[in-house]
């Protein structure tokens, strides 16, 4: 084991340990444990949001895709960037206002209160969706951590997975949401630095971008084509297939929870978009070029890569001084942990709070609830560990499966409930049930690969029409349609419709000492937020 790499990583680990200890002093209630007492600054919330969003997929899965597919893989980055912006426009501000009104701590809290569901079915469905797909998502992060430790420290992938689980579970149990947010901020900065440095070092090593494209073009010209060599309709399908990640952003509990924790909903749009937009653009470019240039180095005989998804840690180990490589390895582990910690926290809230406390009606003190949540974190981590050790081991595929399940389960109902006052609990229950069952069937590949030409019968026919487009992208819009149709045939309670109208009606523009131009420059969301805060709604 290289001592320089180990030293760099241990320094990073020490920083995380300190943050966990510091955050534990401020984590005494379930509100603090799950949403930081709603006192998280927009800068911390934005960086934490993006760190929890971009996981081992960013540092391993996406570069691996660029390594294998070439320029065409950049469409996935386009989808992620626009998905990020859509979240801050469509979900963030309105969810924060509603969450404040209902004192919602979790996404199921919000959905149950917003749709006035006294049957507990929405909460049960939400908990099932979170438990199933979030555990699968956590397993993908553990696999990513295992691959990174294997490349950086020479241990087996399974040993690396176990190390990842131990480190991660320890500081989530210790500090809750405060620890998650502030470790995410540190990890976001590590990730940013890593994805700036690695591509530039690769460019210097290969001799420039022209040299890299020359090498790649000689091996596989399709890797230099924006649509992988496809034309016409096939090119459109290729682009949609990669960019389809965009719809998933509307339904990721570990991401949207960040919006519920922000101290001021007015800052969720402009500052949030600015901070997240810049960070996202830089890291996506960096991750793409790391994989793209890594392939050129590999073909030139300048880099040994045993697994395309390990291209960044391989570049760090082979191209950098050992102590710098240690920080790069830490940056990759940052990506893994910054997502998995949030996912563990959300999964624990689904079991401990949404199911055990709210559905089963077990009355517990606030400190008892926090302690039970910590036990659940450990249990979910163990199940995720089992999936990671026995799963397919392809991070891109594992993340896509979990991402799709959460996207279909929550994206349509969350978006409609925030923007359409006619959304009903019946529409939510039917839509979420369909989304859960269909995604389990499709993603588990009971029918082969659903919507794939090789699938049997009906699924193969549909697959011929939509070959290359992920199942969750199609299923998202089917679920959206189901919720709308059922809602149109049912009626929401009048007080629910009235509340939605009161909160999001057009708020009169204040004049006072400000000019009309200055007041009109505010977005509608900012005016609504000011009105809501003034009335004490949030």
C-alpha cells in the first residue's frame, strides 16, 4: 500500500470525523436530525444538494461511460445540468413553502398533508418506494467506494466496499443532517478540485486535445460523433437515451429534502441556480473529459485500466505524485459518501418516522426517534452492503435502476402536487402504486429488459419503437398521465384547493420606497415567499 496515498486519504478522513463530532452537538431533536432545524444557509444547501446528487456515478460511472461511448456520452451531462435547473425552478421554492406550512420533515410528510390523505396509503407507498430503490442506490455507492479503494490501495473490491460502509455509516449515525450537510460541502469542494485537476493533467500527458482526438479517431471514429455514429431518428433516440436523466431530478428524495431545510425560500431560485449551475457545469465537463481523455491514454499505452469505471482513480495513481493521488482518491470517495449519506438518512426516515411512528402509531420521544433512526441507518447499510457484494457491479447501471425507480415513484406526483391544485389523493395513490410495481418489474428485468427489442412479446414490440431509451423515461410520463386521469375523475377537498390558491396566488407587488422597476424585478416566487413569511405561513 502506498504510504503517500494513505496519508492524503487519512487527512481527509480526519476532516470528516471532526465535522461529525461538531455536528453531533447540534443534533438533539428529529427536526435537527432530518432537516437541520430548517436553518441551513443557501450556500451550504446548494453545495450539499449537488454533492448528494452527483454520486459515484459522477466520478466513476459517467467517466466510464465517456470512456466507452466517447463524445455521445456528453448528452447525459446535458440532461443532468438541465435537470438541476428544473429542480430549482419547479420543485425547490414551492416545496420549501409548503413544507414550512405543514412542518413537513420528510417527503411523505409533505405528500400526506398536501393531499389530505387520512388512509396512510400515500405514506406507506412512499416508504416502500424509498426503502426499495434507495437501498439499491446506496448499494451502488458502496460498489463505487469499493472500486476506488481497490484501485487506490490495492485491496479487493469487496474489502473496499466493507471499508466504505464502516466509514460512511459511522458519521451518519453520529451527526444526522447537520453532519451530512457540512461533510457534503467539504466533499463538493473535493470533487470540484479533482475534476478540474485530472483532465488538465491528462491533457498535458497526452499532448493536447488534438492528439487525443487523433488517437481516438484512429481506434473508433464513432466515439468522436455526437450521436455515436447514428443519424436521423436513431440519433434523436441516442440523445434522448442519454439525456433522459433530466426527469429523474424531479423525484429524488435525498435531493429535494435539501430544499425543505433552507432557511429562506426566496433564495432557492436565483442564488441556488447560480451556485448549483456553476458547480454542475464544471464537474460534468471534468468528469466527461476525464473519461474521454482516459480512453486516449489507454489506447496510447500510457495508462492501464482494468475497468472503464475505474479510469479516474487509475489516472490519479499512475500520473500523479502519491500524496496528491491520495487527495484525488479522497475526492472520489467524497462523491460516493456525499450521496450515500443522504440516501441513508432518507431511508432511515422512511422506516423510523414514516412507517414505525406515523403508520404504526408508535409514540416515541424526540430523542428516542433519533436513536431509532440511527439504528435503522445501520440496518439499511447492512442490506445495501449485501446488495453491493452480490449485485452486477456496474455502477452506471445500478444508479440508473435506482434513479429510475425514484423518478417514477415520486417525480410525477411531486411536480403535479406543487403546480396543479386539482391533484387528488386517489390520483396519487394509483399513480404511485403503478410506478412502484411497474418499476420493480421493469428494472428487475422479469421480462428480460423491458422496452428492449429482445424482450418477449409485447415488450419486444414496444422496445423496437423505443430502443435505446431507458424504461424510466417512458414510465415517468405514463405515471404522470395516470395521476392526471384519476385526479380528473375524483375531487380534491375544497380546503386543499383553497389553501393551494391562497399560498400561490398572485401577490400584490409592494411599492413603498422602492421603484416599480425594482419591485417588478422580483420573481413571482420571491414575492410569494415574502408574503408567506410575513403571514407566518412558513
